[in-house]
């Protein structure tokens, strides 16, 4: 029997079974297709003790993250989110040129460049060698490492304790949560603050965001589960904010357990909201699987009807959530001709599992498909704005989560 990666309780209660899929970011070069693909179970459990929703680990973190295709700087909306976050944190916590800022899972320096521009000392920590190389080339000091307690001790000895640690969308990617959060405790200065951001499990459930479940995301957090994880490692949440990124996320502010920082009303209110929703007593988790099936059936019906009517369907955004969605729905190139993505790191490759070709966005304007399915639905406004010209030939946008919507 598997055990919870947060509290070590045995895992007994299923949350969602999405079958078996390849790794969501394991895009294939066409000449590698002859070697086949490995599929792994995509089955999520909910811990009956701490209520953490989680996958079992089938693939090592090294296999997933050491060479990573996702570069944060290709999303304009995410860059703006990072700029605003840095401005807010700098003002609220008095960060200045004498402070030390760390970002864990810093990617290509998309966020830390805002501190560099202000001459505020900072350091990124990221395990993907290809991305770390790009960050350093752009003048963003970054070390290549998986973060944990050993890494924290080494970095602290060389660069000093943190006044601020930023950890955006990384908690979900950590197989060893205990070691990771222990490292946060080690690196954090006596009066320091950690800013975590992570997709909110409640929004995943409410909006049927099953496509955010994939092997890179080992865990799915409510405030309840996050607070229990932090408390067990000597840390304490003192404030929280709801943010719109990734379909609805939480920004959780954390300090040492012995800190005198006062708890905010927002934190107390969110605890109450989650309890009312059934996240503590288990009511929230039970009916999710059937709602997934409904979304899947509606999308397959749309694709088949479009094909029968002689309509051409393309996709946009070779993101991990899109790959999970396409694989769970069983979509192949006969139902979706290609997927466009502006990242040159993905163009010319095949999506894992579905084997749909990734193309430059110009192909949309050259071939004029009748429908463009926006796979990263959390960026639908940004993408629809970039591709607004499709309306000139009667093309329409489609999103499938939380429900099928043809945007006219």
C-alpha cells in the first residue's frame, strides 16, 4: 500500500483515474517514434488524514525535470504576473539592495530579472540544466539543483539566509515534500517570508480541471493540506490571497512557526470556506470522476460531429494540461490536424501519446481551420487576442474545460 507523501498515512481513497498516459511534457522527435513511448498510470488518491490529493511516483524527478521544454518567458500574461508580484512583495516586506531573495524553480529567470533590474541580490535554483543555462546567459544568477534540505544548507552557507523565498507552482512538482519544506525552513532567515503559489484544489474540483493532473504534478493542494504540511516542518502560514493564474490559485505567505506575524482575516475566512465546501470531512472529493467523464464525452462528440461535417480542427498550446486532456479523451491526428505553439523548442515535435504535430502558429493563418481549440484554457483571453484574425474566415475558438464552449 502506498503512503501519503505529506503525513505518511496509508492511501485508501481514490480521487480520479485518468488511465495510463506518457509524461505530459515528453514531446517526441518524429525520428524517435520508432522507439515507442512508455505509459504510466495517472491515478490520484486523497489522503484520509491530511487531505492531500496526490499521485504515486512512477518516474524519477531527474527523468522529468533535468531537461525541461517549458520556458516561462513565452507567456506575456505570466511575465506581467511576475512583474506585479515582485512589485507587491518588494513593497510589502521592505525588500531592498541589502536583502537576499531566492526563487525555487526559477525557470529561465522570468521573475528574478525584476529584482536584478533593481540591483537586489537574488539567486535562482532550478533542476533543468537547459533552462539554467538560458537564465545565466540572460544575466540571472541561477544554480542547477533539486531543492531540498542539503541544497538549502549549501546555498545558505555560500549566499546567506533568505529575507524572501519565492516558490511559484513548484510544490506540486515535488515528490519528497518533507525534504523540500525542511529546506525552506533551513534557508529562511529569522524574519524572512516565503511566498508560495499553487493551483487551488477547490478550483480544480469546481471547474473539472482534470487536465492539470499529470505525472509532473505529484500533489494537489488545498489550504488545509498546505497548512498541515508547513506546520509539521516548523513553518506557519500567516496570510493568503486568491489569484487568477492557472485557473485559480492561492498565494500563501509563510514564516517560521515561532514568528510573531499575525494571522490575517483572509486566512481565517478561507479555512472556513474550505470546511464548508467539504475539504476537511471528505465530502468535496467523491463525485469528481463522473464529472470528468461528462467533459470527455462532450469534447469527443464535438470532434466527431466536426469531422462528419467536413470541418477542420486545430489546437493551440502544446502545454502539459493539453496533452493530458488529449490523451484522456483519446484524440489523435484524424480529429485534430495539428497543434500550434509559439515556442520554437516544441515546433516540429509530436505531442506525447496523441502524436499530433506541433507547428508554428503561422500554420493556422495558412491553412485556416474552422475551429481552434485553446488547450491552455487559463490563457484563453490572451490566445484569442493573439489569433483574433481567424474570425476573418469564419474560424471559431473552442475551450472544453470546465464545459464545452464554442466562442462566437
